[in-house]
C-alpha cells in the first residue's frame, strides 16, 4: 500500500512538472502581403481581424525542446520552425505562408490579422481525429477554408467566402455581404447554418441531398432568364415532400415529365409537376392542396427543385450564394 502511495505521488509530481513546462509564446511580424495561407494541424485555432498592420500569433501549450536539442534547429514536414511556436513562416509568390513544423498535442493559437487580409486555410488533420475547431472573426477580405473533420465557425465576416469541410459543421454569420464574388459553403456529413443581414440581395441555392432546408427569408422566383436556364438543365419538375418523408429518386425527377409514372411508382408520397409562370397547385401525400403564385414571394421549407436543391431570390437579384450539405440540414436565417 505504501509503495502504491509513493508511486502515486511520483506520478502526480511528474504530471505537475510536465504541465509547468508548457509555455505561452507570442510571435509578431510585419505583414507585407495581401494574402496569408495557413496549413496547421492538431491545434485549436482562432483567427481575428483587427486594425493593425502586423500579424500577431499567440501560442499556448508549447513544449520546449529537450536539452539534447540545444543549439539545433527544429525541423518537420512543414519546414523549419523559424517562429519559435512550432510553425514555419515563408513568403512565396506574394503570399505569406505558415505551416506546422513540429506536431504537438494540446497546442492552441490565437492569430490576429489586418482585417482586410485575404485568407487561405487548409487543415492537415486526419479523418475522424478529435480535431479541432477553426474560428474566424472580423475578416473583411476573401476567405477560403478547406478542412477534413474540423468544424468551421465564421463570425462577422463579409465574404466572398468558399468553405468546405468533409466531416465538420459550418456556421457563418455575415455582418454584411460583399456583392462582388460568389459565396459557397459545402459539407458532406454535417449541417450548415448561415445568418445574413435581412436586407441582403442574393440568388441562393439550398442543396440538402439527404436533409432538409429551412429559412425565414421569403424566397422570390428566379428571374425569367435564370428560370429558362434552369429548365434547359432538366429542371422541369417541382416536388413537395409532406409528412417528413424525403425524395430519394432524384435521377428519375431529372428526366422530367416522361418519367413521371416511374416517379410516382418509386415514391408515392411526392407529386411531380411542370414549372410555369402560372399559379401552381400541389397535392401532398396527405391530399392537402398547396397553392403558390409564381409572381409573388413565397417561403420555402421542404420544396425541392432539380432533385433536392431549392433555387430562389432573397430581396432582389444579387450575389450568388450556394449552400450544399450531402447528409445534414441547411439553415438560412436573418441575422438578429
């Protein structure tokens, strides 16, 4: 019993010593490029836009190198640690690039960038890793984020933005919406939750293949020119899914009216009709008649065009916004 007690004390002392060895360090450098690229793995990261001109990185949980490494440079797959915070820094083709040089667990970074910086982020994490969350706040430049399993949180941004996560959830809150370039958010397995100013002008596509799309915006029909373009792409059917059921036979739908019999046989809870500029009556699986006048605003919940994708206008034609989730729901809401 005494030996167990002594062993416990030794382990506790060792654990405390290991925790004391963790350091917090700050790295600062003048930012001389418009664009910054990050390839960082195994870390919690928060990126914040601010009014300064330097890039400032605060790193927590840094473990000093062993005594045997004194006088030696730390190197890894991402290059040489020339920042002192386990990252390599270099400039190539007018882009400032940061990469993970040394991999350590339980490291976190708070990165401050001039708010007009263009940002490219790629996560080097593996699928199914207990990895991590990326938060980007207050950036007014262009944002591109590509991750495997990292959750993406975008706050007080303006876009344009392209964000993709294979296994992670995407949340985005826009303070205003840049109308110059498209916005595209996509994930394979999780939900997408987007908040826009209520006066945003945009053409939207909500594509929830195996989920549902929800919004509190009033969606206007596409302009005649865009509607004709959609029809030329085999969009000649409208499906309303009632009582929580979900359309699965999107291939038959894309074939149009010639396969309407097959559609009915494969999914008796849905009705397929042609889209026109006239009023539309739709019968759901519980025989409820829903009427929509295509010349007036209407709110869409479970209405899918071209398979499971909803297309429409919010407020007025504007920037293109595409939200796509293969397995999760899509939430498009007015920012409160």
